[in-house]
C-alpha cells in the first residue's frame, strides 16, 4: 500500500509539473505573441489544453507509467488545432524534436494554418535547420502577409546570413502591421547600418529611441550613425544617453559585433 501511495504521489507530481509547464508557456505567449493575429492562438490554446490538463492532473493515476502529455489531450489525433497547440507547447518548453511531428501533422490536416507554418519555422531554427526555417516562415507569410512576427523572424534569418537587402524588406513588412515594435525598428536600422545605408539607419534609430527612450543599444548605434554621416556634434547626445543607461556599453560593444547580435536574435 505504501509503495502504491508513493507511486501515485510521484505520478501526480509529474502531472503537476506538466501543468506548470503549460502555465509557463501561457505566460510566454501572453508576453511575446499576444498581438492581434496571435490572440486567436491564445484563446484556442486555453480552450483546448486547460480543461484537459486540469482533469488529467486531478484524476486517479494508474499504477502503470504516467501517460504522456499528448495522450492527456485526448485521442483526436486528426484535430489540426490540437496538433498545432501541442507542437507549439513542445517548442515553448524547448522540446524541439517532439514539436516537429504535431506541427507537421497540423499542416497536413490544415495546410493554410499559417500559425503552424510559423511555429514549424521556429522549431527548425532551434534545431539549426536554416533553409527549412526560411521555407516555413515564407509559407506562413504567403498565407498571411500581415504577420508581423513571421516577417520579423524571416528578416532576422536573412540578416544572420548577411542578406541585408532582403532582411530590410521583411522588417518593413513587419513594421506595417506592428509599427510600435521597438526591436523591429532597431534591427531594421542595423541592416541599414551594416549595408552602409546610414541615412535610412538614422531614421529607424530615431524611431526606435522615440518608442523606447531606455534602449541603450539604439542610442549607441544612433551615435555611431551620426559619426558615419559626419554629424559629430549630433553624435554626442545619443552616445552620452547610451552610457547613462548602460555605463558598460563602451566596454561591452567592442567585444560583440553587430553580426553576432543579429545572429543571436535570429535563433
């Protein structure tokens, strides 16, 4: 009896951890993807997963192995939204290999599910499969051109390969749908800066610092851009602002190339 109780306690603990993983995923989704076109994903996820996981966690566990999270979501393996949500959940918690199959299945069942193509692209990126990542992101954008996150991620993928002309186009597409995203303006400016398009970089950096006055890297790059354009007096203020926000910026930046920053963001 004692052993049985111990097994049930262990099983319940494992189930509770899966619930906690779900809430971590939910928190991440709210913080990073809760823009207009992603709200539908959030609502679907809550409807599909929360009741299933809740009943699973409080149900009487069997004496055999703990059922997998996938089995707990029901036996409807031909539900595109369910497969998509499961795949996205695996991606968020870092189980990239497990994310592939349900995301691919979701696309088989519903080929025009642009969110599934997007998350599949992110999964490929996490696994180091760059070409597959780019292909999936392009398909997501083909299906839904006004998809800011997909455009941003595709831009970063091109920028990491030093294809700044293509990157800048996708950054611009992202900004059309999400004009107040500071990071997109900043990385668009970096693509301009790295391709010697300093006047265009200047405009994007000024917008980035307007949207987020506390963005030290944007102020720093703005100062450097003024220097490139010969605006020596104008360079002083943003450089001082960058150092005020981050006193270590002059020590940190020389050891980190802009290419490394873009590459890190792309993955």
